[in-house]
């Protein structure tokens, strides 16, 4: 593999920004054939030349949009797009978002930032491509999780390690933690609501528990269904910021699998300094047969006009703020109220209100624009206008429901036509009678275009 040639190609691409340069022109200036430079570049970086150039241009365009001072059209013209529509189409295919979503959103721009490759990064990419990926079946598991937040949109490894170390120190200082077997602990990373718009993401020190063992109430319990895992061992933690795109692309091309969402597992070996990573995967052939996809039916769309009148407001405890996994904790907190009323209406607040607003919720009633607000005392009103996807959920196993809803959120992030919209999320007519759980979930959505394969996997 010709590293000198690859660095020359990168220099040519970078020197032409914000305009692009054709592959034919790159080949001419490098003195090699088009096919040769494409093969060498892909072999060393893992990217095609066109993908690298597009990713860098859109990354810089995202930074410009995040400044909040420029119109989308002006940014499109600046970065060489013939129209705002062409810019939006390329942006959606690369980031799963529209350019307007990035206006004033510096954290989101940081998350999708694509850095220029240099000789050090090329060596890192070469190593990642040579690492072995193994797959295995994992049976149903049960975990007690000590949850904490990491605040780094760029996945700065020092920030991550410091957050993990602080969490361990806090955990071992708790007297109730003495019986825990921390030698078996792993780090679990959870999925965050609308995580591209916040710099934080939830992780946990997770201890495995037997099916009938008692889990301390201070830990957050999750039960994961049987699944298939992909595993890779990194030489050291410094590879973390670069591993995701490489791993998921290789899973797709080499193993014919998709990444199946979070949580994912991390386990550090202090003797070898290796960092072992495991993530859930699913075969390409299984996607279209997932029954969750049936929920994304246009007949389930609904438009709300009005607000939610909050009678009582509470929040998920800090040590149980595990991203989108809120159902089990919410039902535990509402169990005593279910004895007083048959149905409860719950709204989780807009995740952009404050740093942790997605974990704050209110109980009350929905009032349409044509209705007057009730005269009774209420804490606040919450604007719920916009488009929602209405889905019904029922069952007796709260952890099974939580896993199904987690899968629903994951499928929403991949969906061809819908995407999560920043707005309050509503649990309507929540019933907890005789151990049976039932509710209507109103998930805020927007439309988007671009196929899943083009958006996530074409490189």
C-alpha cells in the first residue's frame, strides 16, 4: 500500500476546498491511473476517494451551518453545490439529517465532524483494518448498572477514562456496593435520546446477575434478550474514537451484518492494555422481517395541536438515567399512583430544554387549542404541537417492553421516511392494572428521505 501516494491524494483534495476535484484530475496530477489510485486509497484508508472528499466537504459545511449566521442556500453555494436541493440530498445521505437541523447546533456538528487524515491516522486505520472480528451468540443476560454520564462529543479518550475512573471510585465508596463482584464488571454504553444534539451520553459499570439473584435497589436493572455479538480487541483505548465507522463498515461488507444498536460492551484488560469491544449485530436478511417495522405505518401518524397541562412533575433518578431505557424506572415510580387512578398521562420533556430534560416528566392532561385551560392549579404547560407517530404497547414483562421500545427507537433512527423530532414525548392512557401494562406512545417525528443503505453504509 502506497502511503506517499495516499497523502498526496489527501493534499490535493484538501487544497481545493471548499470546491471538489475530480478523480480523473487527481490521477493526472499524481501520475497514476484512476483505478490504481482508487485501489491504493481504499486499501490504506478503508474509504473511497469520493467518500473521503464528500465527508470532508459536508463536515466543513456542517460547521458553517452550526455557526447559525448563514442561510442553507448560501452554505450550499459556498461548498460547490448547484442547488439547495442537491446540498440537502447529499447531506441527508451522509448524516441522516437535513441541513436545517444543523443550524446553530454546534454539538451536532462536532459529532459528525470528519477529520483530515494524516500519516498518524493512516497508520491507525491500517491497524484497524487488520484486527480480527469474531461473532458469537449471547444468551439472555441480566445486569445491575451503576449509571454515569460522559461529556465529550468527540469521544475524547481522556475524558472517557476519567469518567469511568470517577464512577468506579464513587461506586466502591458506597457501603452497599461491598458485596458486588466488580471483577466481572463491564462498561455498558446506552443509547441517548436525540444524542447528536447533546455532548453527553450515558454509560454504566454493569455487573452480571443470575436470573433470580437480588440486585441492590441503587443499581439500574436491565434484562437483555438473547442476541448475536461481534467482538473486536483494540490494542489500546486510543483507538476508540476511530473504531465505530471501521467496525460497522467491515461488519456490513465482510460479515453481511448490520450493527443492531445499543447497549454495547467495553472491557479493559489491565495486563495486556487491550480494550475489548462487543456490539449487537443482526444479519442483513433479518431487517425487513422485523415486526417492529409494521409500527411505521402512515395510518399511525397523528398531528397534535395544543399543550399538556402538567399537574405534577418529577424526574428519573440520576443513577438510573440510562438513555432511552426509562420505562422500568418510570413504572416503579408511578406504581403507587396507579392505585388512585385507572389511567395516567405522562409527558417526558423536550430533550433540548436543559441538559437532562429528557429525564424529567410531568403528569397531567392534554388540552387542545380550542379548549380553555382548567381552572385547577397546575405547574406548567408544555407545548406538544407537531407530528407524532402513535403506537400501542402492552404486556406483563416490563423489561421485555423496554427492549421492544428500545428496538423501536433504533428502527426509527434507521427509517427511510421518519426521523426523531426534538419535542416532548407522550405516554398516553398508561394503565398498570393487575400487573398488566398498557399505553399509547406518541413519538415526535419528522419526514426525511434517502434510503437506509445509502445513508449508513455506502462508502
